[in-house]
C-alpha cells in the first residue's frame, strides 16, 4: 500500500526546511514538495497580486478548487512512499482560515464547510501519516510566533489569518487528525529535526536517525584570505581544548558517503549546511573527547547563516578582520594571488558573513591581543544570572566587620562582593583561617582601592585578604585558578555572596575548565610547599594549607570537587592510599594547638614530605614512557 508522510504547521514554523532535510534521510522516499508544483494555475495567480487574489478576488469555492485539485495531482504523481510539504489536514486548515477571514464566519464553521467541499477531491486510498510542527501548543502564541518570524512587516489581515489558522490547527489537534506533534518553541533546527525523525521512527517509517549529539560548542571561523583564521583555530585547539576541523574535509566525507561527485555544485547552500552538520555530529560521536569544535574556514554566506539556524546558540561565528596592508605583509604569496582568492570569497558572500558574526575580531594588533580576544570569546558565552545570596554561614563574630567591608566597597560600579575560601564553604576556624574577600568592579583605579580604607584585620586579629578584579577579567576568566573556582561556585549556587549587582550575568565556568586551571597552578603550589617545608622552623599553618591545596587539585582531576579541608583530607586518604599521607584533622591543629603539641607539627611536616613524594611519582608515570635522549639509535 502507498504511504504518504506529510509535514504540516503554521507559517514560518520550518515545514519546508525540515521536509527537505528529512527527505535526504529517507532513501526510498519521493519528495513531492508543495502543491503549487502540481498545477499551472499557481504560476498564473502568482504573476498578479497573490495576496489580493487569495483574500479578496477569489471565492472560497475557487480557492478550494485550486488547492485540492493541486493536491489530487500531487497524490497521483507520487511513488510508493512520498513526503509532502503540507498534507490534507493542513490544506483544510489553510482554506478554512482564509474563508473565516474572507466570509466573516467562525473558525469551526469554516473548517466544517471546507472539509465537506474538499471531500470531492479525495485522492485514491493510501496510508497517510500527518506530522504537525507547532510554534506553541497555545493558539495565541502560535499565531504570534508565525507573524513575528516574518522577515517583513505584515498587515492586520495577515495577522488575523494567522490567528484563525492557529485556531483551526488547534481544533484539528483536538480531533486527532495528526499522528505526531513536535513543538518547536525557540529550539534550534537540529533539535527539531531530531525529534521529527524520532517521531517517524515510532510510526514505523524508515528514516535514518541523526548521529548522537555530543557537541557542546561550535566556533565557525570566517574572514578574507590570510586574516588569521588558522591562527585562531590553533589558539582554540591549544589553549581552549577545541578540535580543529576543516569544512572542505567534512564536505568531502559527506559527498563520499552519499556518492556525490561535487557537493558544492550539486547541493545548494542550505543542503551543504545540513550535510556538514551531520558530519560534525558523526565526528564528535566517534571522538568523545571532542565536544568543542573549531570549524574553518567559512566563506559561503547562506551556508554559514543556515549553520547558525541549525545549531542555535551553540554555534558562534567569528569573523577575522585584517587591513590589506597587514595581510600582504603576513602572507607568503603575492598580492595578485591574494586578491584572486578574495574575489572568490566575495562571490560566495564571504565578506558579508561579518554582518551576521557574533564577534568581529580585529587582528591588526599583537599576538597577545589576539590571544586575549579569543579567550574572551570562549568564556563570555556561558554567562549565567548570579543566584541570590546563598547561606554563607558567616560566624556571628565576623558579621560586623564584613558588613563594614561591603559598605566601603559598594558603589554603582561594584558587581560582586563575596567571601571565598573557608568562609564560603562554612569551614572557617578562629585562630586558623583568614578572612578572604573578593570584590569585582567595572573599573579598578588604584586610587579607588586606596580610598576604600578596608580594615586589614578582623575582631581577633584575623588577616583580611582582599582580591580585586574587573568585571571584564571575571567574565573572561582572566583570574587565578582559585578565584575561578570561587566564581564557579558563586555562579552555581550563590555560595559566599555578600553583595551582587542585579544586572550581573556571571560566567558559569564548567568543571573541566576549573580542573585545567587548577592543574595549571599545581607546579606553583608544589614549589611554594617545598620552600615552606624546607625551612628549619616552618609555619605549620601555611604548610598544612598547601598540603590540602595539592590534595584538592589531585581530587579535582579525579572528578571529585570538594572544598572543606576535612572533606578533602578524608577523600584523598580514601582514594589515594598509596600516598600514605598522615595529615591530622584540621580541628586537631587549628588555633595554637600545633604550637603546644610537637607531635602535631611533626605530622604536618611529614604529610608535606609524603604529598611531595607522591606528586613526584605521578610525574614519573609519564616519564616511564619517554624514549631516552642518549643511547642507541632507535629509529
């Protein structure tokens, strides 16, 4: 028996775009498209004012005859499995909404009239599976989105038509006329296409599923020849763990997979973006360690714009700009060759990609400036609203001095004031812990810091350590690893917050970024601990804190994210027994207990020796696989 799969929905919901992509995933299907391909009268009507004919000049009977005669021709011309853009129920809803506007009748009455008249054009029996794409499951929102997504201003008549169409579709849904429903909302095209294929699979329609989606972020690099795209791609790879991929390579893979000789001439740019997407998904699924991808180089405008529609916010377009004078200096080819390549890119709209880019990077400055710009791009996209103040559990004795600090540091430019370290995770101990404060401000002139007159010590002589950063530095991650970790905690649950400006969107750094930053600081922490522990009379308090810090960094690399000293000590002792680190509990050594008990001081110094030795063994694990630099030639 013949089978017809139809995609339906209000205007601007993505019926045609999704249908074309879906057709490529159904090897045995014949894509019969829209009804205007199946009757010459459509071309005739379109030569005139189509809207005038549609809503004013034609009668409802003429309208129904053109629509359903065309549909009957389409049904007769298809094969055993066809894919239609707008099926029977959608055509009924379209005619009914038009009749309701033209004839001034209710939507329900218009639906009943159109259905009765359309039966005269019923095609030969076949199995029909109607899939509905919706902007929203609420008719008012459905109509609003249909109008809002129009590229040009609309008339009140068109808006009324969309309201009636949304009502008609809703009545059809209640009547069970659609076998599958996918609500698009604000989701990117990739998510909608995946759900469409899954819905058809449940209906036993043969369709190739999309590869699993393991991609976290996609940077698309564009720009004219020799503008620095490769340099940015390499920076994303080496400094931000992205995997570099070339569009040409992926397109050739797609072409080989589908037995296509020339994908650029045989596929339009929308199809190119769709096939490119599927290859990106396949690559990421086969390489689980590559969730962040840098894609170069884009120089087709329509394909790049559609790639953004497919991926949504995960896709970020970067356009590199460099003056011709500097491009000529940096290039290894003559200006004539460079100009010829530029001309090809312009013919494809490559220069116009700057108009849709998320960021245009001026690459006319130093490499250091470029590195900073790339770092800002990487970090700013994960902004999250800072949650309300968490329960910081500030000891009562410290609350007056902290309130005084907040009052002195707060003005219109201050974005965050937070307690960090042991104060943030309720591990603060009197006589042992410092008072660590973080202040973030839009600007930080030195005279502003000097004039704040923040107290230097707490009520019992505790040292107040103030760390200050600009808002820009905080958003881009240009802060030490321990501060980055504190920012991640604040973005997650407001831990330690004492003040926040209401408009602040803070970078929610992920766990891998936190881990990489911590491990990057490990050599410095180890060096400082060696220096501290080697003193004849070491400061046991400082030694203890650095032992715990090394434990934290190693645990974080294991995927264990803890902050409290006691939690860290117990977790490390359990998960790394080979280290044999006998570190006393913090409550045993806090205050001046370690001064009164020489055994405790000795245990802390012994723990330092053990953790340093264990760190050395971790390094030798890698050294064991290194080829010798001297000896016989092993080539």
